[in-house]
C-alpha cells in the first residue's frame, strides 16, 4: 500500500502561484512513478504532470507546459507541483497519484490516489 496526502490548494487570483505538496508513505517508493491529475468542475479527471522518484523523466500536459513544474524531494518523500501564471481554467481538484513502474500520462495506470486538494483561480 502507498498512502498519499496532498496539501497546498487554495483560492487565488489569475497570474499568481501556488505550490501543491504530496507526502507519500508505504512501500519502496523508488519503484513508483508519481503523477498529478486534476478534475475541473463537471469534467473528467485529466493528466497534469508525472515523474519518477529520481526526478527523471518528467512529463507534462501541453496545457500546463511552461507554467507548472513537478519535482521530488526524496528526503521528505514529497512530490511537489509548482503552479505559476495560474488561469481561471486551472480551477480544479488536484490529485496526487502513484503507479508501480515508469511515469505515464495514462490515468488508469495509477493505482494509488490521494484525497485531492481544491485550487480555485479567479479572474
């Protein structure tokens, strides 16, 4: 089992930044890929970014490239998602997820999920 706990969401104005954190615990985390997904209101959950515990490679959705950055802190068993230049369209519940193996954009590949953290961006 892998347990994931997200934090760092909030209500902000467009153009500002947030940093989301995901603390992981459980099995040998070095064998897992970590991903961030989001679910906008009334829409399906979609891929945002992913990486391995050594930070390589990193994957990102086209809609967030150049604005969002995924990173890992092995010492803290924490995965971060830095959200810069936020837009109202980024409003969603953001989820952290873990999958055994290499990082992928495929949602169904991820076995473990956190409870989600709300990000609301106003114009």
